């Protein structure tokens, strides 16, 4: 029983605690809990080119908005058919920012595809930190907290750089030359007031996209 606690339960507790501690407090609630399913989410987006393109456009849209209005409490999620932004106060602003972001991505501004508060980036940084701590606990011994602390600090410092690299190379794709925005739909949040349901701000906006078909030429021998 003692070995089970030392080698399984305690490292698992440490892993979870470090993920909670190093998750930025300013993140929306949905993003703050994403680390629980992070490995699955990372695999899902890394193996789907459509998701990666829309993830890049989602980041570009947020970056364009924040260039003018500063950091915003927005939460986004990419799908194969577009992306959704939650916490939006102006659907029209999202439409303008998405079109401008797509145009700039097509012009080669790849930096727009990377965002510092991306959930997958933060999840990867936290995973790196937690894994380093648990690994140090096993290698250096459970009593060597200095080694654990040094491993945590080193991984935490490297985490943001690893996360941004992962965004640019794994979870987003700047190959958006044929990507098109086909619709922007806003869904207001609903709240109940004295038995009545009324829409309130902010809203949820879904930006639908599609990849235009590449024209192909073929010859037939008769």
C-alpha cells in the first residue's frame, strides 16, 4: 500500500496540483479546465489539417481584435468547419477581424497564427512542468525537493517557448491560401428574468469557413 502511494497516488496528486497552480488566472473557465483532456485535444488537432487552419484563423482574429482593444476575455474553439468565439460583445467586430486576419495570414503574417493565451499552448507548458516535476521526484528521490523545484522552474520557464513552437508547428497551419469565410453567425446568451428568457451580452459567434477547391488540369489520351 505504501509503494502504491509513493509511486502512483502522490505523483498523480503532484501532477494535478502543478497543472492547477500554473494555469493563468485570467483564462476563461472553459479554457482553464481544458488541461484535463489536453492529450486527446492535442492529438485531435495535430492530425486534422482543417482544424489546424481554423485554429490559425481563430488566433489571427483574436490578435487583430487585441491589437486595437488590448487583451480581451475571449474563449475560442476551432472545428473542422470554422471556429467559435465566446464572450464577444460585437459580432460585426469579429467578422471584420476574421476577414482582416485571414487576409494578413494569406499575405504571410504567420505570427498571427500564434496566441500567448492559447489553451493548447498553456496545456503543453503545464504538461511539461508537471512531467518534469514527477520525473525529478522519481530520479532524485522523493526527499530531494530541491531537484524537484529546479526541474519545475526550468520547465516552467521553457514552457511558453515550447508552447509557441507547438502552436506554429503542430496545432495551427498557415496554409490558408484557399480558405474562405462563408458565414458569421451570432448566438446571444439567454438569461431568465422573472420567468422570461431574454438575450444578454456577450454573445457567441461562429465563423464558418471552407477550403476552396484547387483547379486541376488533366489530359486524356485517345
